[in-house]
C-alpha cells in the first residue's frame, strides 16, 4: 500500500513538473511579448509627443529672426516700427496677454476633462473585469457538466476578445450590435431558458458594467476642440515675431539670438502641451491610455477561460 502511494505521488509530481516545464516557456514568451509591446507603445508615444516638440523648438529658434526681418521688410514701415518699439499704447502686449489667457483656460479645461475621463475608464474597467470573473465562477458552478457549458465558455471567450479588449472600436458601434451578435445575450439565453438562474443577475450586472465602460470611453471632447486649441496656440505664437520686428533695426544681433532661443522654447512647450492633450484624447494606442492595464487585467481571465476549455476537450 505504501509502495503504491509512493508511485502515485511520484507520478503526480512528475506530471506537475512536466506541466510546469511546458508552461514556463509559454509564460516567458508572453512576458517577452508584453514587454516588447509596452516598449513599442512608449516609443510611439514619445514619437508623437517629444519629437514634434523638439522640431517646433528647433524651427522657432532657427527662423525667429527671419520671420521678424520679413515682417519688418514687407509689412511695416518706419512709423510702424517706431510704434511697435514704443510702450505708449500697449496694443500688441495686451493682445498677447488675452490670447495667452484664453489658451491657458481652454487647454487647462481640456486637460482636466480628458484626465477625468481616463480615470473614469479605469474605474469602469476594474468593475467590469470583476463582474466578468464572478460570471465565470458562477458558470463553472452552475453549468459544469451540462451540455451547453462548452457553448457558454465559447461565448465568454468571444466577449473578452471581441468586446472587452476592443479599444480600437468606437463604443457606439459596440453598443449598436444586434442581440444575436452579443456574447452576453447568448450566455443569458443558454443559462436562463425557462426559469432564470442565478447567472441571470450576474449577466445583467456585467452588461450594466459594460455600459458604464462604453459610456466612459465615449469621446466627449470633439476633434474640433483640438483644432481650435491649435489655432489659439498659433495666434499666440504669431504675436512674438510681430513684436520682435520692432527690434530688428536698432537692436544688436545677440538680442535676436536670445529672443529666438526664448521663442523656440515657447514653441516647444506649447507643442508639448498640445500633444499631451491629444494623447489623452486618444482612446488607445499610447502610454497615456489604458491598453497596458487592460491587457494585464484580462490576462488572468483569458488564461482561465483557455484552461477550462482545454479541460473540456
């Protein structure tokens, strides 16, 4: 009897070791793929944010004196230059102050709104994934051993793959799908024929959580708002070469060099703010979005679904 027990325990340990050895390369491969994807997404974000900012800084520094000289040579006469060089009326400084204030207010409001939307998306995703895990556990308890259990798992996998992970599809398009294409509707039909089971309430809660997630991911800030922010930034930056045109005649070249450096820094900083706002405006595909967190949350759920499906086959 002891010998038989040792044989059984040894065989079980050997099987477990083999399964671990098989699973380890797969886990390492998935970890490597996730790391590469995260690095790639970070590089893409840097390319969309940092690179335009550096280009704007270089262009502003390089062409500031040329723009000021062009304005002085083609648009303004001597009296206009004298007017710009004086501090009596303060028309252009007042214009610059108003435009800068408007840009600061609108850019700050846009950033605050988009950041709050990202926060709401995180909360909605955590709630939905928790409900999805509860549904999977209830399906294992209620539906295991029944003929439709395989179909229910297939519908659950379709929900994770075609709905929960689809950050690239507009939320309105996901919500507009007919009921016969909704995996949660299929699970509800399979588990609630006749008298509704306890799974019905969990599916209902999961659908409500999905609605909150889709509502949080819906873009509230229109594309026109991004365009208007760029327009205000352009008006703000255009005032500086106009002010600098008054100093191109009598000022030494070192003054234009300093002004060009300050103007280049202002161009880069303004572009950086606009690009960060635009990254927050995107629903996926960047380091400022929920892609990495969502894939990490869903990984355990997807592995559990795959494992249950393999045990049935």
